[in-house]
C-alpha cells in the first residue's frame, strides 16, 4: 500500500501500534520499495515485529522530574501544584512509576478535585486499579496468542516477581505450561523483563493489571479465584471447610 504511493518519494513514514509482522508487511512490504533517503518509524508492543530493522529504541519510563511535569499539567494545568497538593502529587507520581499513560489518566481524573477526594482516590488505588489504566494495559494481555501464555503472565504477576527465571521456568513446566517459550514471548511483548541476577520483573502497574484480572473473576469470593497471593486470603480459604475451592495455583503461594 505505502510502496505504491511513495516508491519515488523521500518520506518519513510512522506506523503506530503495529501488532503483527503480517500487518507490517501488508502496510509497507519491503522497505526498499520507498524512495531513497526515506525513514520508517514503527511502534509496537512485540519486539519480533522489528526483526530486520536497522535500529531498535526501547522507550524508557519517565524520570521523577518528567513525571511531575506531565502529571501537573494534567492535574493542575500548570507546572507546579499548590503547597496543599505537593505531597499528594508526589504520592500519585510514585504510584504511576513513570508511565505516561497513568500520569495523564490520573492527572486528568484528579483535576479540580478536593484534597479529600485525592486522598480517597489514593486509598482506593491501593486495592483497585484505575479502570481506564487497567483497560489500556489489558490490551497487551488480550493480545497474547493462547491460554498458556496468559496463565504464565498471571502466575508471574501473582507469585514470581523477583524470582529466578530458571526456577520459575522449572515450576511452570511442571504445571504443563511450556514456560521456556512462554516466558520468552512475554519478554518479547514487554510484559515481563529479566533484571539483574536473572530475576523476573515487570512494571508495578502491569502487575496490578494482572492481579485485577484474577480478582475480577470473583470479587467477593476469593475461594472461586484461580490464584491467591495474600497470605490471609490463603489461610481463610483453606481453613473454611464449607467452601468448594476452585483455585489452580493456591499451593504455589504457600511454598514460595
């Protein structure tokens, strides 16, 4: 499509949110099909879409100064908050972890709200993530190819942050989840990352998104959820002999 229009022209082409190699090929085919000196910029959640490109830039989260500036423009429509909201602003920015999406959504949501309402929002966020942020982040989860990849992601969210990759792979392989390829796919999709000493990690808001998916399956009856990660929930469910437990991963949370 693009090649036909730009085969003789020098152009800057931006392809945003490309999800598959097939989608990329249908849009621009061979990169040699556009005019000399042209540049194609591709944004994607899946690093495999970028196989064969000249350069890959991985976007970093914002630093504290950048986060405060972006949040303040949305929450106050100015660079700095009033003294009354200074500490609260830093709490919200800390929660967002440098993620522009979260800073913009929460900043806009808190605009023109009272100090008491800010405190209420922060208290609520400790238990339930913001729905707009949740739905945006969940797009990446929904884009996973199969149930096993989704199960591995949810298990990492609930039990394996900070655990050794080889150790986690061994456990999940024992559950029949083919974790060698599954974890690799999640890394390629930027849903998890391998940190120093081969430990698994992810952004805090991605972890919250995964845990909220589990919680949403049965908000008021923990025994009907597929996973439990809070010690008190595990104890309550296992000591209540009157309930029928439907957990798939309860033992993991006990022995980790």
